[in-house]
C-alpha cells in the first residue's frame, strides 16, 4: 500500500463514529453466528435420541422415498429410513472424525515441526523435506489412495486422513517456533540459564499457539468436508452407519427425490460455514492489530 | 558544507497555515485528544522542525495536514490552508491531487510508502504520470534522474529493482525520490532518519537540506532528536501532550529554551561538544507524559515540572515572550529564565552546574566539532563535579597523552581473543556453494573489572552478534572467551549454566525482550529459581519487591503484565531481571536506542547508579556516540566484523586514529543550531559493503580516502599507537 493509495484512506473528517456495541458486532458478529451453529450441532449430536422418535437404521421398505411430511419431516430414503433421524445421528460421526483428525494431526504436526525448529540441523532438514513430500500431493487424492489401500472403515479413513493432515501443522509450527526462538525474550531465557525444555514449554509454546488455534478452528470444517467427500466416494463409513457424505451419495441419482441428498448437503454446508466464521473471529481476537479497529 | 542556512531569509508568504487544529481518536476507552489546538505556519521554502516525545502528537499533526488519518481518528475542528486553499474542505479528487503534487510525505520506515511487490520504476513513474504532466518515457527518464539526484549510484539498475533489494538508507532515498517526483511545495518528513545509522543519517539530512535549497521546497521535519533539527531547520515547534509548548528560531529554542519541557529535552542528551566528566548524571525529568484520556486541567507539564509555581494549576496560553519566540509557561511569560534549576526537585540536582556551562563549547570562532574537541585545553575536573559524577578513580590529567598513568582497572573480567562467527545463508540453489555472513571475524576485546566498555559501529557490523557470542546465545566458530578465568567459547550448555549467574544481558527492544504472557513477578522469579537464590514464595515475593525498588518501579506492581508498562518502565523490568541473579558483568545491547531522549536519560542515570552501588562491569553497545562517550571508560569501534580502534573514551573522541572513527564522530549531529551551521563536516560516502564478501585487506578501504595499494593486500593489524590506544590502519592518525 503506498501512502498515496486513496483506497486505503478513509476521509476521516466525515467518517461516522461508531459506538462500542456497533464495533463489537462488526468485529465478532459473524463469529457469534458461527459459534451458535456449532453449538447447535453439538447439542444435536449429544441429544439426538431425544429429538426424534425414529432410529437411524430403522428400515421400512413400505415407506421408501416419501417426500417431507408431518410424519417424516425431511422425508425418507430408498430403504424407507427417516432422513431427519439419519441427519441428526450423522452429526455424531462428522463432528467426531473432524475433531479426531484435526486434533491428532495438529498435536503430531506441532510436536514434530516445533521440535525440528528447536533442534535445527539434520533432523530439521529431514523432517521438513518429509512434510514437503506429503504436501506436494493433492490431499484428497492422497487420502483416497491410502484409504483405498487400507480398506473401507471409519478407523482406516481417519488414519489415511491423518497421514495427509499433520504436515501443514508441522509447517506452521516450524515457522512459528523459528520466529519465537530468535525473539529477545527467548534469548533472555537462555541468558538466565533456563534449560531448553523449560524454554520451549514456558516461553515458546505459549507465544506460538495463537495461529495454531486459528488453523485448528478453520480446519475442522475442512476435515469434516473431506471425510464426507471420502464417504461420498464409498470409503469412510461402512453402511448402514448414518453419515452425511454417504447420504448425499445415496441420493445422488434420485433427481426427483431431492430431499434425500439436499438435506445432508445443507448440514455439511452449515457445519463448514460455522467453523469458518468461528475461525475468522478467533483470528481477529488473537490479532491485536485487528482488535483495535 | 552547510554554510548558508536554508530558508533563513525574510518572511515569505505561507505555504501552509494551520490554526487551532484538533484531531481526536474516538477509542473504546474514551476520547484521546492527540492534537489539541495546534497552530503554525510554514513559509515558502522554509524548514520547520517539530520535536517532542513519542505520543506528543507530532505524527498525528503531520497526518492531519494531508488528511491521511484513519478511523477512529477525526479532525474535529481547526483550519488547514495550503497555498491559500482549505484542505479540510477538499473533495477526494482534490485531495488526491494535493497529496501527489502539492504536499509529499516520507516516513520513518520507508517500506510503509513503498509497495513491496512493485518495481521502483512502476511506483515512481505512476506517481508522476498520475497527475498528467508527463508521458511514460519522459517520466521514466525523469525517474532515473531523480534517483541519481537522491544519491543512488546506479539509478538505471535501481529503477528496475524491488524495494526489499535496498538497504534502509537507500529505501529512504527512493521514498524521497517519490516524494519529490512532482516537485511538491511542501515535504513532510516524519522521523526520516530515526531508523538509520549516524553516517547514513548525515547523508539523508544533507540531501534534505539540498532539496530545500535547490528546489525551494518547504520542509516540515519531525524528529525526537534535537541534533537532527538543529542543522536543517530555521524554526522549531516543541510539542507536549498534543499542544505546542514552545515555538521559536532553532538557535533560540536550542540554546535558550523558554519552556521547562524544551529545557529538559535540551539537557537530557549527552553532547559531543561538552566535557562528559563535568557531571555524569543527565537531567532526566521523572515521570511520564500525562494519560491522554485524562490530562491535568492546568499546565499539562505541571506534574513533572521542576519550575512549577502555584499559578500552574491554570492552563497557560502560548504567548509571545520575545521576537518570534512563544512559550506556554507562566514562569517564562513572567520573564523568568530557566538557567538555574538549583532548587528544582530533580533527582539529579548536581547537573545544575552543567547547565550553566551550556554555551561553553559554542564560542564563536571554533569551527567543527573535531577541531573543537581537539583544541580544548586540558582542564581539571571541578571538585564538585567529581564528587558526584565521577565515583570511579579517574586520571586527573585529561590531556591526550596521559602517559605514566596507572591503569585504573587492573584485573580483566572478560578476555576475548580471535573470536569468529560466520552465519551460513540459505543456499540459492541445490548445487550452489554455501555462502557465509562474516558477522564477527577475529575480534579481540578485554573488559576489566568495574569498567564500562562502549562498543560502537554501524548496524550490521557485528555488535549484537559479538554480544550474543560472549553470552553464548550463539556458539562461536573459533576463538576464545575467558570469563573470570573460565574458558566458555566452546563449553557445553550445562557447564555454562552456573556461570550465567555472573554474566547477564539487557536487550534493545523493551517490547520483544519480555514475555508478554508472564507477569512481572513471574519474569523476575524465573532467574531466582533457576539459580536457587530464592525458593519459598515469601522469599521470592520479597526479592521481587526489592528488585523493583532498585530499578525505581512500584514494588507492588509484580502482578501486572508487561503491556501495562511504558517502554522505559519495561526496560527497567528488563534490567531488574538481569540484576536478579546479582551478576558482576552486564552486556547491554543498545538498551536505550528504542526510547525517547528523556527516558534515555533516566535509564542511563539508573545504569550509572547501579554501577556505583553494585560495582557492576558493563559492555555497553550503542550507535549513539555521544551516549557512548558519556558512559564509557574505553570505547571499541567495530567495522564489518573487525575492531577498527580501541581507546580510552576521552582519547578516542579527542584524537581518533582510524579514518572510520573520524567519520563516525563527524556524523553525529549536535543540538545547537549555531555550532551545527558552522561545522565543517566530513562526509562518509556510501554504505558498508556486504558482510558476505568483505573487501580484501583492510575492510574499510572501499570507503577510505587514504586507501593505498597496500590496504587492499595486507589487512592492517590492531596495533598500539599510544598508551592504551589501538588502531587497525596502515596510516593511523594521518587523516
Ligand atoms: N542468526 C543470523 N543468521 C544470519 N545472519 C545473521 C544472524 N545474526 C546476524 N546476522 C548477520 O550478521 C551481521 C552482523 O549483525 P549484528 O551483529 O546484528 O550487527 P549489529 O548489532 O552491529 O547491527 C549482519 O550482516 C547480520 O545480518
Ligand atoms: S506553566 Fe508551570 S508547570 Fe507549566 S511548564 Fe511552566 S512552570 Fe512548569
Ligand atoms: S588501512 Fe588503508 S584503507 Fe584501511 S583505514 Fe587505513 S588507510 Fe584506510
Ligand atoms: Mg544490533
């Protein structure tokens, strides 16, 4: 931005003054929407037996492909199962796999990347080349290949996703630790005589977690959509487990019976949006510069 | 060189007239009156200086002039007339025109006005074409010419480069070229040299002065450094807490300030043209500027003012107290003078004696500072000055030779021999050979118990690296470091850890050197625990309070976080952390260069007091030579990873032997307009060469006017030319 770039310059003289509440809403309003969506899905995942009288696997072929009605709010699928019930139960597996993949991937990646930056030398070289190697494949294709090799099933798909998931956290943690370790307060800790483990735990990690938390939040939606994608392609869950991706796959050919595929599609969309909104808010909250606005 | 004072002619019609400007920030916490009723004019071709500490409203004033402010800032009232037109009433398109062609601005960090992803050519040519006066070919030709005029050696190549390919000084030249591209009537420079070395600063100031003279461009120069203002500006505004507190000619304000705040600014800085042994303590006014959210109702300076009288609870107006000299102070408006603050409640009253000497070095007829210092006769220290200011044994004879003296500090505490550190750069390609930065390249250094050794040199010469090697933050490639008889150059971390109790460091950046997630108490208790100096919670709390007391912070502030403190207070916390383990030796890497002059004086005084009370030994790194001379017993000059000269402070400044040292000393601006104007300057051209491929033989030869063929072949050895005075030059003392 040049100083003469008019685009960035508000004509401050005439700009309206915003109240505190207006500013909060502008900064965190979207994040609050995101948080609400996520919260609602969590409540649903925990309370789904109480929210519907149908079981997710209750087959009734006589009721197959019924449109939405008072009895079946979101209609029924090819086996006559209640779409609403399957949708609610499906949130469990989506949220579960999302959190498992992202948290385990982040934990492993952070550890490896952070250690690489802290140790320097050959170990760092080796680890970072390995992450480069994984990162040069398109993630979904690599996960697909690994999952296909391991065989269908939730656990196998999670393992496949973990293999492609940790490197981005390793990269981020590596650069964060590199930045922190050359900060003067870390040098001061060395001069005081602290041992490396304590410097890492007490000084470097607390100052490096911010961006990692942002990435974790933004990435949850990403992981959920990837898992749904793999299930859509026939990997992931074993039928008849209710899962949004496989529900979309089942409704794929049913153009007339739109409700079978559309509602799980919306569910995926809402969760992903929710995490993205929340992640943006977390980023603003952790960035002191954006916070002042 | 700077003979004719720029723009010092009879009053000219004003280019810029500002009256009663008020700019406020509407923050969550309340309304901050950043600029509160500022009025001034700038005549055509005039150079006006604005000084004041950070937060006093200098930059906001400048940004208001060009209407560059962003929310939540608002200009709430006032008038700004530029060449007779009302800036506050301009439409966006009129403003655009004004900013490009009428007024231009350069900033402290030139990167803020350069776009990092565009070539210089694009940015420069676009600025010129934007106002329709030039076609592309014409604009490019002019751009090359302008860059050359700004002192860029190969402008044809430079114009096709990206900003990051330049050093800080070069970027500032590019920013100036952009600013000057449409020949504005007014150039606003906001701390343009603060981030630069003295040698480069001198070059940029020279350039600004030439622009002022040649193009008749009016200049508003904002700086916290009175020396910078002194050479260039004919008139000075002093700002405090959003108000102008004094206005007058540069001569008058700098030599006879009429507001206590300006008086404090003028006396807070050590000066090269004054005898430092006359009184070691600087005039530091205690306290900090008022909270911008709740300024005192009366005089805003009253809480810190040593001249305060009863009437000061009323707010004073800015009134004329002499021809062209205005002050916002009841005391001087009543005709009183600020010369003798003897009764003032200063923590450092003995300085009073020095204030009387203010014009000592500035008698007519004494030309440059170099000549001036040289011709100063040996002068015995006054008994009073010595009693207070010179606690250590100092030789009474101040003559340059000083032979036959006993070395005042017999035992070496630290001995560094042949220290080398090369950093590997990232490889450019897989098959490319490794390239190395020769950061420290064979440095010898001795620090004796109880003394202060100053370390100076341009940025990138290896000062910080040397400090970090001595503290074993980095491990040297070769060489030896003997600390209290222990060889630590290659020692394992576990072996060094117990020694760290005696060897501590204070860092440059008061913001980066404290972990922002820990409270003050947690920061201070870490070193205590590590070395087993305090174990129980009660012991720790007691020691933390004691440490805070020692550095003059509220002993009860242990539970607060670093961000609740100002820069100067944070530097005190940093010093307290270093003191926690009761060290004997402290390495201070530019501990005051990020602070305002008044805070600098406070911290320097604190460090001097601690040295007296605790018998500390300092290695004091700085790029400000006046400060180094003020605090040091001996000075080491570093150039591109090698020692150029070592000498007792007084000898080094009185009779430097190495050409580089002479240039460095000559580049330091002196905050006295009349001296600064008469001064014969030695200008050091260019910038230090790259430390990746340093020149063969003598490293200084590429910039040295004395260089002979032998200088390229044989590296000069650091040889003792006088007692205790070493220089690495084949022609030492012949410049
Ligand atoms: N960790 C590092 N890696 C690579 N180069 C470095 C590193 N630290 C310093 N340097 C380089 O070493 C030289 C000396 O730097 P420094 O000691 O910081 O100088 P000074 O403190 O005098 O400004 C510079 O060229 C700098 O870029
Ligand atoms: S008016 Fe009073 S308090 Fe203010 S600067 Fe003058 S003497 Fe000091
Ligand atoms: S050795 Fe030669 S090049 Fe180096 S400083 Fe001396 S005269 Fe100049
Ligand atoms: Mg440095």
